[in-house]
């Protein structure tokens, strides 16, 4: 995530080397409280390896529902806070990756990061409350789990509205929009080769865009193999 960041040269690619507790500050910058105090640096490598091993085991054995496993992993990751900086942003990237791995494709449509940012106070409160029992005999992740699942619900609901709506233009990149407009103008069945010839894009680019439009339920796939054609869904 930090590969192009000159500001983070000293620590990128390595686990943290010092304290990085998450603090609440007032308007003047004074610390008024600690949201949570993460794992000390000398234990990070061990705890991260244990967390990854646990997730691989839990996912393979289907120990719990995938969303519960993802929520648990992300909380533990944030509680460890393994890097000197960028832990929150990295946790959102990890969430996106894990959701995609479990087949929750709506994460490609609506930004998980944006919804977290819009609910930042509740995010910190849930982390703080959950961390208060972390590593105790009465550990309870209910507050975080409820927050996380509400975010996922909001994300999927927004994605459904977009899919069922008429206006998808703001979801498309420049090249995706060019192909989309070409398809609308054709109003007839077409093949990938037709689109390549019309727009001059590489075949892989056309294939990727078509796949997204099919996922968004804007195109219907007809046939298989070289005979595959596509039709606009009205």
C-alpha cells in the first residue's frame, strides 16, 4: 500500500518498531484519551502469525459464517496494529480482499472505506468497547461484530440500489463508459470481437469490461466459447 509513499520510507514493508496506540485528541491537539493500546512491537510478528494461522484454519474448516470470521480477523488485526502507520487503511483493503474471496462481489460497486469514514465515531467506539475485554477470560466482540455487519449491510444495500437503478455511469471508468455507450448505440447482439474492432481496445480490456457489465446485470451472455454473444438488458 505504501510502495509509492516517500513519507513512509522508514517503516514501509516492516512491522512496527515502537508504540502506535490509537489516541483521541481535542481541537488543540492534546491527548484526551486512548481509544486502544495495541500489541507491543516485540510481540507483533508472533501474534500476526498466530492470527493468520487461525484464519486459514477457521476458513478451511468453516468454523463460523464467513462474515463472522472476517470481522474477527479485522478486529484482531486492528487490535495488534502491526504497522507503524496505515493500519486502518490496510484493514479496509484486507476487508475488501476477504469479501471478494468469499464471493461478496458488491464490494466492487460500493466503497467499504467510504462507509467507514462516514461512521468514524461509531467505528472507534466499537473498537474501544471490544478492546476493553481483549485477551481476557470474558472477551466479547459483540460491539465490533454488530458495527461490522451493519457496515456490510449498508454496503450491500447501496450496491443493490445501484444495480437495480438506471444510472450506472458514475461506476464506470473512461474506457468502460466508452464501451457502454457503444453498446447502447448498437442495441443489437454483439461479440467481443465486434467490440474490439469498433473501439480498438485490447481483447483483455474488452473482456474485463464486459464481465463487469454482466455482473452489474446490464448485459446478458448468450452462448458459450467462440460463439458467445452479448445483449443489452433493458
